[in-house]
């Protein structure tokens, strides 16, 4: 790497622990880089410069005193802006929460603080995490660092763009139908959706409660394992949290994959396996086969129905969850309402964007009297069939390999007028959420335009260790993760090259943002 800010987070943690660098210097350099580069990338909605420097000073004090500083002590982390941060605005990318400041931390944020991490700011997203491109944000789209005219994916596009551009070594996203993995693929980074129940959802603003999960977004698989260890574990405040052992993820990265059984579900690929994305994933399977992995083509017959089921279930749950935004308890409130109906109507008309309104209406219709059995109940039955396909696969395979997305990053505005085309960007990731499984996206090559391609590794419930093991072995054998966007490299060169963070410079200012959280 040519710059300290482009080095993996686990290396930064080591340098901080041995006092070769100081957290204050690292954070100040990162804030300077954000101030210089983010006006073009627009990864952040809120940058907490003063707060980050204060946290860095505390990290340096803990590191100097040897007070059990924690595995991430002094390492900056960016947080998707639908995850609550006490005293720091959490907007969900929506006008309805533009000025909302949570009074508490989400469990994942509290655990990051316990690990010594520095919360650098809040990243952009599609409004209420509803989208595949970050173009639905009320505060404008983020841009892909590989090509600023293209989307970074969504809904966690801001987090993906921040990591890819070197604007954060680590970030958190949320994944309801692919919102960690798809932007990770588009931006050429690593993104993991944990098993449903592995990571607490307390303090994650709800979109679709039976599908949502918080996950790490990082530059390497080792960093992903490190961040997952910090945030995973049982939480009694989340009724969906599962009390299973969490940890040992870094220990799984031993490179030993010989004898593992890998399935290639044909329904995830182009019919002739001939497009660039399919060829990259098939190349990954051949590389793993050369390492002693047993690879076999298989089938998940109900995969073609997963997208349809998702776009009934997720909007239905969104319709229920977003009913709380009524202008009475928190968030935007219409002025001088003429009665309750007027208050509700004008508050939501201004507060919600077009995509959120579309999904609320779809979900409300699917749950309405006379249509529940025809739509929502049928979709849940299809969900059971999709999960059954995976259950059958685990009797034969340890992991499954698929593309993360059938396409690479598309141009800004290319799909905004065609919701179906936008929804199809998640066709490879949605089945995993319906089944509640862990899955990771890792860089698997580049298309003819030089845009990243993502490989998805899907695993058994609560077997993130094997998913990470396979992803790490592939990463180490290829080195695609070492490539950085020209934008990031140019910024690194201007910053003065390797090893040292520039001294001086003030904290980055706060941008737009607020939030909501908890259930």
C-alpha cells in the first residue's frame, strides 16, 4: 500500500498497539482526507470531527496505559446512517428524520466503543435502506470511487464507497436483501451478511424486521473477521438475537480448504455461463478446485421465485414498521395541521421519498383484507421453499458459490425510472436473506470497463467461520483486493506517500444527518 490510510485495519490496529503510530495522528489524517475527497464521493452524511478526535485522544491514553485497550483501539469505523449513535444524528437518508438525534447507541456501536474503535461519522444510504444504488437518499447519491459517474450500489453505498476510497478502514452496513454484499461487489471490497440472529439489531432502524442484519464492510477478509468478532454475540435487548457462541473467526483464516465441498447453483448464473460475471465466478471455482476443494454444479429450484416473494414480504414489513412516523412522537412534523389525518398526510408526503412511498403502498396492499392470503401468505410459503432448497444443499455442500450481482456498477440515473430493473440488481443476494444465512462478497476480478466483480460465498446458519475461510483462501490466492480505485491512489500520493499520516489540519465539519432507532 502507498499510504497509511489504505492499509488494512488489522495492520493499523497492530501499529497502534505497538505505538508506532498514534490514534490522534491517524484520525486527523483521515479527517483531512475526507475533507479533501468526500465532496466528490459523498460517502458521508455526517462527519463527527470533534468527537472522533476526542475518541482518538482517549484511545491514545488507553494504549499508553496498557488498560486493556481492546482489539480495535484507535481504529476509525464509519457507521451506516440507519444505525443509532448517541448524540450523533441518524437520518436513515430521509427528510422525515433529518434532524433526529438518538439518545442511545445501537448495540453494535456500543460494542465497537468497548473494543476501542473511533466512530468517525455516518454514511449515506438509500432512504430507510430501500434501494440498490444509494440514489434514493434524500441528501443526494453517493458515487462509486472506481468511476464517479456510476453508483456504489445500495443501500449501504456510502459505507462501501468510504472503504473503497480510503475514507474509512472499516464500516458497518445493513443487509435486508443484499445491501451489504451488492455495494461491496460494486466497489471492490469485502462485505459480510451474518446469519440472522448472529448480530444484534437493537438500534438498527427497522426496514423489514425478519430480514434485516448488520454486517461488516472492509478492505480484506481478515478485517471482516476482526470487525465481526467485535460486534457479534447475544443481546437480550433484541428478541431475535440467538445465544450461540460467537468468536474465533480470525482463527478460521488458516488457508486450509482442501476437502471442502462447494456447490455452484446453476440458477444464479447466466444461461450459457458466458457473461463476464459468470466467467469470473466460474474461474474462482476452478481456482478453489486447484486448492483441493470439491466443486459440483447443483440446483436450487425455487431461486427464480425468491425475488417475487421478497418484494411482497419486505414491503409488507416496511408498511408496518414505518407506520410509527406520524409527526407526533419524533422526526418531521407538518406545520399547523388541520386535524390528525392532515398531520399524517402532510408529514409523510414531505418526509418520505418516492421509493419509500412505493414500498409502503405495495406492502399495505399485500396486507389488506382480502389480499393477505393471495400475496403475503403465499410469499411466506415460497420463502419456506427457498429455505428448504438451502437446507437440502447443506446435506451435500459446505458452501455455495454464486455471483454477488448479475451486473457490475451501472451509471447514475440508468435505472431510476425502471424499478424492476433496479430490483433485479439484488436477484443473487435476496435468497440468502429469505433463508437467514451468512454470505460474503469478495472481489473476484474486473469487467472490460475496469469495474469490480463480486464473488458470493454462502454458508450454513452460524457457520461464518467456513464462509470466511473460503473467502480468505480465494482472496490470498488472487490479490484482487489489493487493487484500489485511481481516485484513492491519487489522493494517497497527494497525502505524501507511505507510512506517515500528515500532521496538523482541523477536524472535518458535520454534514447533514439525524436518526432514529430501536424498537
